[in-house]
């Protein structure tokens, strides 16, 4: 019998999306609905499992943990990139690592939900209505405003295109962005300082790497206009956390709309939960039915192919 663990199934929906009858032989599937926590907790919970299906980067699989899981033979990650998995260490221990496809539109749509929610104070007005109140805020017009996109890749370019549909002046910057690439998307490349100083909305769409970790700090935030909004649906550590909290607390920027954090799940007592001028969502960028159909459907395919001796979508060290 093949024992399969499905991790971080927060909404208890993995069983709905996974058709394990496609896997040859008998299987015993256990879904974990709570985050398992630190390495000791993960190691204890996953003893005896042959296969682990991990949801994005929620749980780290470093060398030390992999050495404590002697029965593990297949590790599936949703998506084809996962910085939380030591693929080289897995290969050394004979553990196959496979990935899945993803849905590029889901995070883009949430980015715009956050931009619109911040511009029109949706959360504040909703709370006011439920408390018996009426109009409390004045919204910000997006038409004619400037949208600054940091990172013009697969997601950033889609966000930029939607910004143009709203009638926004869209500019972009990243460390390797060229004028030619920006022109392909129909936007203008500007220098980093200009983007922060002149954009009404700054939205981050970069991969987390050594080069981008802590990329946006106090100096960048100091350049932003007092009525500007910072949106981050990429990875929390790209924006330095304490300078952001300071800028929001002091009222130096209007709002930070965040879907990602340095530590996830965000601790209940984390200062961001009580920081003013924030709009917070719990890393929902990819959490849609369409994305889960791809993630879980292809995770089952990965397990079935591995069980049949012909693994697919294998991640090489």
C-alpha cells in the first residue's frame, strides 16, 4: 500500500479535487488541514509516508528534514518552482520531486481586487455598513492615475494590461527590464526612483531570490507619495517588513495591500495585523477553483506516473 500525505489543506477540499482511483494499487491518503509547524512537528507527522503532496512553499523540505523521512520516495509540489524544497538533497536520497502546472490569471485577479479595495476603501466601508454607518471615505480615481509595475514578467505584464484598460498611465521597472520589453507590453520603462516617486499605485511582481530579497526598503518607501498604495502579491520578503510598518504607522503612505508575508501563516500576534492603513489577505493569490483543479489534478497524475515507473514533470537539481 502507498501512503500519501497531503499537506496544508486549509479549506479541507483536497479530497474533492483529487481522484486517487487513478493511482495503481492500494493507497492510504491522509489530508492535513492545519499547518504542521516546525521541522520536528513535520518529521513526526510524516513518518511512514511514501508520498507527500506539498502546497506551494507552505512547508519547507530542507536536507535536515529529508534525512528524517526514511520512507519518503516522492515529493510533489504544486507549481513548477518551490524554493522551500532542497531538490538536490532529495535526489541524493533517491526521492523524486515532481511539480504541476499553474494558473497565471488567479494572482493577477487578486492583485486588482486589492488595488480596487484599497482605492475605494471597501473593507472600511463594509465594516461601517455592518455597524450601522453610512459613507465614511472618499475613493481614489484610477483613471488618469499612474500604475508602477515592478517586474514585467508573466504576471506583471497582465497586471499592466489591465491597468491600461482602467485608463491608467502604466510604467514599469525591474533590474533587467529593457525599453524593448516594456514597449512589447505597451508601457514605459522608468528608473526605480521615478517609479516610486510618481506612482499612485506600486505593485510588486518579482520572483523571490537572493537579488530581490529585501529589495524594497525605507529609501523606496520614503520616495512614495502620501496618497500612494503599495501592493504585494508576490513574496513577503521582497519588501522589508519593519520599514513598511513604520511608513504605515507614521502615515507616510496611504495603504499597503498585502497578500504575502515573511512568515506564513501570519502569527496571530504579528504587528501587521494591527498596523493601520493596511488591507490584508491570507496568501489567496492562487487560491481559486481553477488553480486547485490544476494543482491537485496534476498532483494525482504525478503520483500515478511515479507509481507506474514513469514519473512526469520531474524537477532536476
